[in-house]
C-alpha cells in the first residue's frame, strides 16, 4: 500500500508544506476618509502638512478630486494608519500654494487619493 500511494502522499505533503510557509500577498484592505480641520481658518503650508489637522470622518467625500485650490479631504490607505485610525507619523503630506493667495492645497500624499476644493 505504501508503494502504491507513497509517491502521491509525499507530493501532497510537500505541496502543503510549501504553501504553509509562504508569505501571504499584502493586499490593500481599504481606505479611510480624512477631512482638513483648518486651525483658525488657516490654510498655510505648515497647517495643511500637519497630520494632526486631519480628522477621520465616517461620511462620504464632499470635495472633488480635480480641483487644486484649497485643502479639503483625502482617502488614506489603511496601511498608513495607526491602530487608533490616526495618521502614522511617517505619513507625508505635501502642499502647494494656489497662485499668490497664501492658501495651500494638497498636491501629494504617501498613499491614497486627494480631494481638494474651490474657494
């Protein structure tokens, strides 16, 4: 009986063993929506780039993605969040001034989708 089924059984054991020790593919499981909370109504570059001024919200996005005038919202990949759903300190936000207004919009983030808005 071992001679008859031994090779097949050995193949199954090797296959199961090989899959048991492989690293699973890291898939993006989702995103969370953050809205800019302008301290004192300021859209300055340091304020827009400060992770602490972005608040997790549970609603849907209210700002378009194709307008670059003022910071508004961003969908952030879950991989960029702490266990308490705050932005990781390594999460990077870059901001650019709209014309010469002194008002900044988000023009780059570590990972996710940017939603700026008009005045």
